[in-house]
C-alpha cells in the first residue's frame, strides 16, 4: 500500500504515462528497442528523483513489450526480439482483414500477463530466486538447448529448415572477441566486428529489410496488402480461443523471465509450440491462428515482469534492458539486492506498484487505438515499406553512429530475402545469435567446473531433464508424422 501511495502521486503518474507512451512508440519503430531508449535517457534523467526515473524506465520497458507487437502484426516487422513469433500469425491475421482482432488480443493479453506477472513479482520473488539459484552452468546450457530444439521443431516446414536458420544465427554469434581467451574470431581483420554483431542490426536486417526486398520483388498484384474490412474486434470465438493461451503464456513467461539467460525469446517460442500442440485447430498455425498471437504476447509481457525479480533481489540483469537499468542504479549510487527492500522500500515498492498502474495505462491507451493502428495497412505500399527502410536505417545508425552497421544491416537483409525465397524461417537465426554465445559460455564453464567431464550434463537431474525434453521436442514430431504417414499408406 505504501508503494501505491508513492506510484499514485501526480508526479509519478506523469512519469509512468511518459514511460508507457515512449515505450509503445519505440516498440513500434523498427530498430529502436527499450534498452537503447533507456540508455539514451540515462543522462536526461540524472536530475530526476530515483523513484520517478525508475517508474519511467519500467513504463518504457512494459510499453515496448506491447508496442513491438504492433509492427509485427501489421507489417511483419518486429520492433524488438520478443515480438518475433507474434509476426507469424499476427501478420497473417492482418492480411486476412483481422488486424484489429489481432491487436486487441495482443493488448488484452499484455494487460492480463503484465498484471499477473507483477503479482508474481510481488509475492513469489523469494521462491523464484531460490529456484534460480539452483541453476548451475549445466542447467543454463540445457535450458538454452531446449529453446533451440523447440524453435527448430516449430518453425519451418521441416526441423531441418529451422536448424539451418538456427546455425546461421549461431555462426553470427561467434563473431567477435572470445571472452574467455581474448582471441578475435571470424572478424576478418575488420575492427568494427571485434565487439561482435549487434542483435538489433540482425533483427532489423532479417525482418524489416529482408521483408521489404521480398515484397518489392513480387508481382504487383501480390504486393498490395489486404485492406482492412471494417474494424473486426474480437468475436466470442476469439475470446474463447484466447483466454487460456493468455494464462498459459503467463505461466511460461514469468518464471523463465526470472531465470538468468531466460529473457523473453525462449518463453514466446515455447508458448507458440505449446499452443500449437494443444490447439483444436493446429492447421491454422502459420495462417492466422489467434492463439499464436495471444499466447506469445502474454509470455512476452509476463517475462518483462519476470526479469525484474533477479534484478531487484540479486542485482542480476537477465536482459539488455535490465542491464541498462542496473547501470541506472549505479548512476544513483544504489546497489540492488536483498537489502534494497529494506534500505529503499519507497523505490522498490513504488516501482512494483507503478507496474500495475502502467498496465492499466497501456490497456486504456492501446485498446481503443487498435483500429487506428490497423489503418496503417491502408497506406500505399511503396510509402509504407519505404518508411520502414528509413526508420530501420536511422535506428541502426543511432546504435553506434556507424555507417558500417547500416551496411551490415542491408547485407543481412539480402540474406533474409534469400531465406524467404528458400522458405527458411528467419526467427531461429535471431534466437541463435542471442542465445548462442550464452550457450557457449555456460557449456565451457560447466566443463571447467567438472574438470572436463562431459557427463556433468546428464548426471545433474535438472539438466538431464531439460536435455531429455529437448530430444523429445525433435524426435516426437517426426515420429508422429511417420506414424501418420504409415497409417495413410497402410492398405
């Protein structure tokens, strides 16, 4: 209640509103994510009271999680990596004239998951932190492998196509300086590659640039987007098919977001995989299934609340935005951790209470605006996708003020175009780039601790369980297809 007293003051309500509006905008713009926005605002907010500053940062984070779904649905261009999976069926719904329904289920799912995730942050933080502490390097590696296999199994016509994309992303993730040996890898003498390839450059290149080139090379009759046939809000059937995915997505997103190396990518892909398995309409997935929008969007927003658990209680950031917020704590000479709840209760509980307020603000702002966002589909295609390329180039250049990054973005975009032509999914490449370096580090740490004994991954119960699930995710779908084929061909 003290936290609500802090969050509901006029000044903090204003900064929460500024945060959610900015977050929604930066989530919509390709290439400009919440981490970059918080980083750019750090110098500006130095004069602010720490509580007000962090309330605004939390609003930016929550808003960007929702805003990224808008361009994913309308233009197949995720504003940030957590919205990649939404683009698959959300954009298919938009092309079928159901953009408003897709945006509505995303908005309501974001509100439900964000609120439930904040409740989890309020009451379940100590339990989840204790569970996270039981994860060693072997368990982290096994969790990432599980994410890899579910991605490859779900996306693409065959797991092989998903694996091709995944290994492309893993190869990009190896570029740069090896953190353990200090040796440069695959930089080819280019100084700009010593720090590795920025995720934003690859995300914008594969999705925004690759999608634009692909559409520009299609015949004119195939190029035009489907017009919105009225403002088709969610029907009773849509509500019936959405509420369970909202809850399942929240159940996946919050605990995985609270784990180190969890992030928003793994729970969104796991949610998509789960919804496809339990759906009564699996044939609609990839063609506009509303469950494939509701579940991942809920997981995405629940994970945003989950990452605050280790940040506030352990001082451990599990996402790029959380890392920037940790830098903000240091800017104010505040050390996050267990003592933070006693030394700065006004900041901690004011921040948590502001998440409840921010979720309501996001729902009030974005649900009525769903028809307005859907009208983006009526913009002439040359202007629409020309604008995407402009924002993509500006956002990429603003990362490091580097023309090299812009050129690299367009180079990756050409690869994305070729992948689209070959019907190879691009999303696994992004997840490979993000999680590949983490998997390598955890693998090497686990072997170092076990003194080179590779059985460490199978003798620890939790890692062995996760690896078993990963093997099942690859084998069971192929086995089911084989059995079904045998039944069809049987006399």
